[in-house]
C-alpha cells in the first residue's frame, strides 16, 4: 500500500472510530508504531483535528465538533475549486478571512506533486481585480452569522445606532452590502457593511422570522429605490471630521484653504441615516443636493426644536 493510499484510508478509519490507540492502528495497517505516529502528525498538519490523551486508557481522539471530509476530486474539479478560491483572494474583507487562508493552505498541501505544479501554473494564468473603491469591512463574519442565526443586532451605522436583522450579504464593485430589516423604519433597508463600526446582539424578544426570506428578492426590491446626486460642502473642520470617519463613503476634493466638497450618489434608503450623520456635523457641513436629504434634515431639526421648547 502506497503512503498516499494509507493516509487516505487512515483518515477514513479514524473518522469512523473517533477514538483509537497507536498500537491498534499499527496492527490494522500492518506498519510500525513509528510510521503511524508520522502519519498522524502529517494528518494533523493537513487539518485533521486530533487530540492526545495520556494514561493507561489514553490514546488519540478526533474532535467531535469538527467535520472531517473525505472526498476525492477529479483533476477538472480540483482546478474548478482552486479557480473559485483564487477569485476571492483580492477582496479586502471576507466573512471568514482566517479560515479562507487556512483552506487554501490545506487544499494545496493535499495535492500530489504533479497537481501542485499544474495549480502553480493556474496561479500565473488568471487573476481577478476588485474595484479600487473597495473598503475594509471587519464585521462581515458577525453580520453573516446573525443572518444565519436569524438574530437581531444593534449596529452603529455612520455613528447612528440602529436595530436591524440581517438577511445575508452580497458583494458588488468590491463593496459588501447587508440587506436587513430595520426595526426603526419597519421596512427592509440596504446597509453598506464598511459603514458599520460596531455590532452587538439585541435583547429583542419578538423578532422577524427571516429564514425563508429570499436574499435576491430583497436585493431586487431595494434596487428599485431612487438614486440621487449627492453634494455636500464642508468647512476645514468638517473635512477633518469627515476624514476621521472609519470608512469615508464618498470621495472628497479639498481646496487650498482647506474647504471640501463631497460628490457622489446616494440611494433613497440612505437619506434617513445621512440626515442624522450630517446633523451631527452641525455647521461644518452643508448639504447642497439632493433636496430630499435637505428636507429630511430640516424635519429632524424641527422635531428636536419642538422637543427642547
């Protein structure tokens, strides 16, 4: 039996029995105890989750909470998997970034020498470029797990607290988006993931059941919202505040005196959040367009003025 065949059968065997001793494996595979120890060490490097136990009843055990896959792939399937993995490498953020790097390493280590050479050739023949406006989104994993677990969250979005329930994630032009149900507005809203700076679980007892909600249906619904031209004038102090934002969401031009102008486009779903954001900046920011955002700011200021009369 070749070493590669023995390792594969050993992987299947220990996954089935879960708990075992080195002497039993040596007898089962008709090899020395030293060979089995080397094989176990190699399987551990490749990602097989093993723990050792000392004592007269000790031995080795496969961690129950881990999944040990034993799947064989054809050459074309192997190329297809690696092609898919390569397509992700230029994303600034991924929901499972550390796990992604580990998968790449384990996948590569499991290949034979000839296949490794061919995979190396693929890496030099294809590449993917992400839009240069891509922003880092460090909380993708938390958003994704909340969507999977059907859990509501409190988030800080552009410095404003909102209670939401994520549906899922999608990426477009190098940015990650998190369509969610907004409990304040009682409707679905689209959140830029890089604009979310804090996340914590909500204690809400009554929550939406979004397990059967189709992500693509919500994306289609939100994509019908209007887009507006967006222009904001900033004082020098406003420029500093804007640039100190963790993820500035539009490009800014600054003149020789330090005054700035933000230009871009915004969605109808963002007007409420941006109104709160620019109210916080006070006299250091003046929204020129769209008129809908100006009106929302006026309405919010009027509510505040009545509150403090």
